[in-house]
C-alpha cells in the first residue's frame, strides 16, 4: 500500500516539475494560487534560474521515486 503512495508521489512530482520546466511562470502562478487556497503565500521568485534548477532536481526526484516504487511493487 505504501508503494502505491510513493508511486503517486513520484508521478505528481515528475508531472509538476516537468510542467515547471516547460512553462515556469504559468506553473508558478498555478502553484501560488493553490498555496493561497491552502493559506500560504509565496512571493514571485527573484531568480528564475534557481527555480528552474529546483524544478530539474524535483524531476530527478520524481523519476527516482517512480522507479523505486515500481521496483518494490514487482
């Protein structure tokens, strides 16, 4: 059961970070809107290179999480 949770976590992380690499400003606006709905507030990134580097790191994290979850499932 926990493997399915990590598989879904990896898919969400991979999808979010992939869209952040393709369309960074639109993805940030959507995430800011969701965070505002949850009660958090984040300012616009001052350095978009750092934002894209973090998105690339999240993409790798999501991919590794998916592979590990699939390996432990089967």
